[in-house]
C-alpha cells in the first residue's frame, strides 16, 4: 500500500519540478503508474516509498496534495526531488523522456497553464495545483480521480 501512495507522491514531485515544459517535449507514455520505466518515478527507492504517505484532494480550482515523509527518509525524499527536477529540465529542453500515464497527464495540464505551488513542511510538502481555466481544472480533477482508481486497483493486487 505504501508503494502505491509513494507512486502518487512521485507524480506530485514531477509538478514540483515542472515550471512548464516546452511544446516540443517528447514523451513515451507507459501504463498509468510505472515505477521502473518512468523517468520521473524511477527516482524513488523502495525504502523511500515505504517511508511515505500521500493524500490527494480535488478543490474548486484544482487539486491539493499532501505528502508526509518519515524524518529518517527526508534526505532521500529531497534527493529524489532534485533528480526529478533534472528530468524535468530534459523535458523543457525537448529531449525524449519516458513518462507513465499519470506523469504525462499532469505534465499536459502544466503545459496548458496549470499553476503549481509547493509548500515545504517539516515532514514533507503540500502541493496546490490550480488553474483559472475550467477545462484544465476538469483535467486535473480527472487526473486525481484516475490516480485514486488506479491506486485502488494496485492495492487489490497487492492485498
């Protein structure tokens, strides 16, 4: 279960590092979540993933995400965040990257002007992803809902 929660956290790390990818960004889409092949998600170790929790909530103009990390895992979380920022720079430069469906969907929202704000806490972060465009807000809500549905499927497989 914690692996699933961390998978979703990875998606949020993606947007923490994304300003807005250029129109020429090249991606290869995988399944909705793919911790082994997604260039963003693969930065998370199993140890880090087992030390995290994640919750995502739709709000009127986007999505609120809360990530909590055990104190002992905070340095690893921060390193993964920096490694994901390096991947994001590749996206902005138009280099080919491989992204899971969730990371692709979120990147697409960011490219359409979604705004990301990250608030660092003592044990993780709170991300607020918003848009003034109702169509983008609908895409953000759909992204969050699909994350929830895919997480539920993964939990059944692990359980």
